[in-house]
């Protein structure tokens, strides 16, 4: 069972289960009644009430659900139902207005209705309704409005990071705010390297698809063909490359008690496999979508097995350098990397570094570092066909049959757009590539989600009218 924004901010990277088609509204059905009860205790910020709710309606998963809800409550400032999108007895989709002014979409599915038990409660950011923003008249006006918006964000909501907007290859705005390192009084700049979380998944997807393009991998073949000694042979025989890329393989997550106990010893992709390789699939592969960081660990290890190079070496040679990305890498947190921002989380004593929650180093699932300029270069390289051929790029950025908003390692945005987000305590990033409109929007932050996501949502909501309609549908 899922929860809104699994592992606090990690689920800024996830996408929800497919929405029911042609559902008959049932405004006061069990799903809505349960959701309203959850929303009431969620907004209360009372841990005891939240814990009592999950004890009554939840199913045991091992997650600390009250802690996750309270963390999300802090991030969003609470939520209210803006509009019901769908409501049946067992299924509900609601557009939510957050206390900090952003919007998200919540999906609830009940496993049973008598008594009600929650199968899934998931959420994801969405752009503000078009009426919520005043459309910019020109690109110059767009830049002015974004600068004004950044200046108006004060106190705990003050933006700390970098923002870049490009239109038809021309940089419209490049702006940085806040501190990269409070202790050393180093300010953020457009050249600052920020942790990008699961945005790494785009690089992993491109690398895998390059190997498909070379005939070294096949999307619909099981991983056992390339990894015959994978520990769980049943999983290896059943899960395909495509299913790993689309999060439909049922391979589970990496943020578990086992990982927490061995966080600093889990350094290589093979270490993750040693930790989780015996696990079975969580459901029949290909039947539904469940965001899987471990699935992208497996993809990274497949890159190593097939190419004969480490994951870091392969993506550096075949993704970063061809795209001109000279400031992107996955380096251990213990290394001193000049220009790399410290991630900060809010706590009772103010802002503190997120060091205690970070992995040893970035992986094929996330945690690398980049700049807004490098991510623009990545977008331009993809659009120019420098990294993948047209057919594979289309496959990567087209709806998959199980979920309409995710392709193969990329979110599918409106009107032909694509991209990915990333988030964890102390970091947040978003890249939206809108080729039909000619825009690339990037925001990276060294503060908790949804700091960067909120900025990209705001920009998407005020794009000049002839360029509207390509904003995120995440």
C-alpha cells in the first residue's frame, strides 16, 4: 500500500496508479468518506490522530506512516479539496489545493469497503489551474514575473537554489537565490551543483536505450538473459527491461530498514543487489505501476554487465560528455566537490544539513549532482537526437499502457512534453522539456521539496498564451 509522497519527498518522483475510466460518480461513497477522515487528521498535525487513522484503515507495511504524513503536512502547509475528479465506492481522485499555494492530485483506492481498508493512497504534484496564474505576455514579461515571484517568497518559503528558462535555444532567465553553504557563507549561483535525486533516472534510461539501439539489450526480454546468476531466478525470468524502465516490474524500493542499517556500507550497485537480490516480485510484472528505485538499481547494474564499464564511467562517456555536461556526476558525499551545494532540512533548531539521510553516493536510481545549465544541455541533446534515435526517444516519452503519465524513465507531460523530478529531505529538482512549445524549464533547490517543483509549476502556469498547455501533468 502506498501513501502520498512515499518516503516523504521521494514520491515527488513517483506517479500514481492508472485512473479509472468512465467511472460513475458516488460523491458520498466509502472512498470519499475515508479520504475526508484522512484529510481531517492530516491537517490537524496531531501524530496520535494520524496514527489512530492508519491503525483503523491501513494495512501493515512496516512504514512509519504518521511520520510521513506529518512530514508532508509540514511541506505542504496542509491541503483542502479543490475539486473532485473521480469518485466511486472504491476509487477517488481529487485535485488538492495546498496551504503554500501549490496544487497536487491525490488518488485513493480501497481494498475493501466493509470494513473500509486502504489499498493505496498516493499523490503527485500538478500545475495550478490555468486561472490561478496571470499569463505572461512575452518571454521578457515571463522573466520579470518569475523574478518578482522569487523575491516575494520570504522566511521558510524563501527559494534556495537556481532556476533556468530557455525558449527556442535562448536563455530567457537564469537566476539563483539563497545559500549553497551556510557555514562557509557561500551563495548559490547558476553554476552551483545541486543533488538532483531521481532525475538520475533519465540518464539511466538513456544509457539503457543506447544499449538497446546497439542491439546489446532488448526491451521485452527478461533480465535473466543478460544476468543469468541474478539471486532470485524467478524474478529475473519474469521481469523485462521495459518493465524496469516503466516501474511495472514489481521490484520494490530500496528505502527499507535493511538499507537504513547498512546505508554507509551500501556503496556499489552490486551492494544493493546483495542486500535486496533475494526478494521476490511484489506483484505480477506488467499488471500495475509501483515506483521502484530498486528497479533502476537493476538497470544500472545491467549497464555494467553488458558494457563492461562501471555505471558512472558509462554515463560519463556516453551521456554527459556527448551532451556537453561537464558539471554533472555522481560522487561520494564524503568527497569535497567544489561548487556542490549542501542540502538543508528544517527542524526545531533551524536549518540543518541533510548529511545523515544521504546515500553513500549517487546511483542509477538517483542522488547525482548537476547544474541548471547542464540540464539544459541534456534537454537540447535529447531534442537534437544526439543521445538516442527518434523511435527510441518517442518510446521513452510516450504513455505506457499501465499508466498514462510515465514512459520509459521519463514523465510524460502535456502536449508532447517530458522530463523528470527528484526529491528527498533537503533537495528538490525538476526538468520539463516542452519541444512543441520550444521551452525548457529547470529548477534545482538545496531545500526540502516541493521548493523547486513549486517554481516550475508557477512558471508553467504563466507561460505566454501561445505557449500554454505544455505544463506538467505529473
